[in-house]
């Protein structure tokens, strides 16, 4: 597909404008907050949604608002042929772990840093300006394309689950929320919550993790009648973690420091929750609950080996741990290989954890044939734009693509970008990729809807 409409030239001319829009998006700390009237996910997410919608309307687009959960930005006429699904919500952030303020964009060495810049505000901005390029270049479309801005991707897709009760997606859907070229398969997902009662004479309280899909980077525990030297003896051999102790009277507080990462890639982090559990087991009864859990959720193991789950079948991450006032709560996130069954992994976990289980989410793996028409179109655009012949891939993450059986991923990271640390500290996005993504999204719109 030759660039007969000069899309590349238009995007290059508007690069600074695109970056400015992205910077303003980053400045909105769109972490899910308290529900308020007309704001199902809180004030900041509502502010991000309104900002994106207002910007689109100033560009001359028609928009639709669904219950302040999803904003639709439309171009073209006739049958709604293509949907591009993005999201404006971001995960929580521990600012102390960042080199720069997480909600103040910083550009350095060709990268732009800030919470949500990669997941998913950068690709969202690229998609909006792709739409703008097609509009301003007056490229004739005989079908309609719709850019969807969602707001609850990080917490369970309730935005689109509500939307789909009375609406449907276009024939073709792609989601720019992982890598180029085309993601044709996503792992399954199992999320669980466990609760129970337990009384310990030496453990006063313990906590690690806030978000179910993030590997926790800190953990704290208060011990009664446990010395700092006893703690040193247990923690001195731990890998990939640091710790500090403070003693007041008979209570010693231990803070453990690991490294956060997206639960889809637990190997990129160091799990403070499993380190905490191993420490608790050292001061628990021989067959106490912490000792039993520590054998299941073994520190530095990523694939549920303690449950007898083979590494090629699934990951298993303990992401939230809370013990106080004799009550224990923990949450887990598991990503299931495309060839496996999420229900089977669910049963393997719940049958062994000695606590009451609540199923939060069970999604089977998602797989689209590589010869599907949309896959072929997007692969062709990618090859023409980059000169590369990378094949469709499977991703460890879970995206909006799971919402439609034949939806695929397209962007927004290049293989050469390295780790941009989505969900972690110092999240960043390659600005060259940002611009290239906008060009490819625009060409996909033209190819499908012209």
C-alpha cells in the first residue's frame, strides 16, 4: 500500500501536537477512584474521558458517550466496519519508586515517561491522531470507523461489559495495547480472592500489594517478641529483595522491598508478598496457615510449581496479602497458556489453598487464526511500514481483545523498544514508535474503511 494520501507526512507535521496531547493526558492521574454520581470510576478517570472527548470534538469529530464509561469517536459513514479499542485508566503508582514524578511527563533520550504513557495513553493518542489524519486529508471512507476510549480496562472490563449489554462491536476490532505486529492470541486469566480466620501469637499484622494485576514491590509486618537478629537470620539469604527493621518495645516492624511489574510478566519483578510469606512462615506454627501457604506460594517461583502446575501451563502470582485482627485475605493472578484450560488451573489452585475462595475472574485463552482477513491486512501494513516480516504472536497479557472472539492486538510497542515497564516504575514509551503507530493506525483505517 503506497502512501498515496501522504499520511506519513501529515503525522510527522503534527508530531509536536500529538506529544502535547499525550503530555496533558499523562498529567491526569486517572487511577480508579470512588464512584460518584455520573462518575462510575471516580473523578480523575472522568476528567481523562472528558478531556479526550473534548479534544476530539474540537478536531471536528462526532462523539457518543456511553454512561460516562466509554467515549466513541467516529469518522466515516455507512456500516460501522472498524473498531479501535483503547483505555484511559491507569494502575496505581508508588511515586517513591520513580526517578521522576509519575504524572508529570518527562522526555529524555527519545522516550517519554509517565504513568500510563504506554498502557494505554500513548497508543490512545496515536489512534486519535490517526483518525485526525484521515479526516484532515479528506480521505473518502465508505464505512465508519469508531475509536473507543474505555475507562475500566485495568479493573475488569466493566466499562465494555456494560456497553455490550445493549450494543455490539463493528465487524473488525483491533486493540493497540501490547506490541506490533499482530497479537493473535492471549493467555487465559484466573483471578481469585481467599479469606479466612487465623490467630498468631507472634505476628501482629502483615500487608503487601494493592492491585491484583501488579507484582507488589513492598511488604510490611509487625512482629511481637521477635528480635531484629532473628529476622536478619531469616532474610539474609533472600534474593532480589532488601529490607529494614525498626523495634519499639516488644514490637519489631519489618519492611521488605522488591520490584513491581505487570502480573503478566512476573519475571520482570521481585515479589515482596512471597518474600513476606516466607518470613511469616519462619515464625508461624509448624502446620500453621502461613507455613502451609509459604509451601504453595514459594518465593522466586513464578509458575505455580508449589501447586504442581508445570511452567508451560500458567503463571501464578500472589499479588495482595493482608493479615490483621485475626483475618487473612489474599489475591492471586494467573495467566494461562493458550493451549490450556483456565477452569482446570482454577480448580488446581482452589483445591489446595486452605481458605475460602471467591472467583473474581475466569477467562479462557483467546486465539484468532493467522489467516483471518483482519490479521492479513494489519500484517501487510506493518511489513510495508517497517520492512519487517515478524509473524503474529501470542501475548502474556489480557486486553480488550478478549471481548470479541476475532479481535486482535495491533501495537503499540515495537520489539526493539525493550521493556517499557508497563505497571512498573518509570513507565515509558518510545516517541519514534508513537509516531509510527499513528501512521499504521491511519493506514489500517483507510485500508479497511475506504
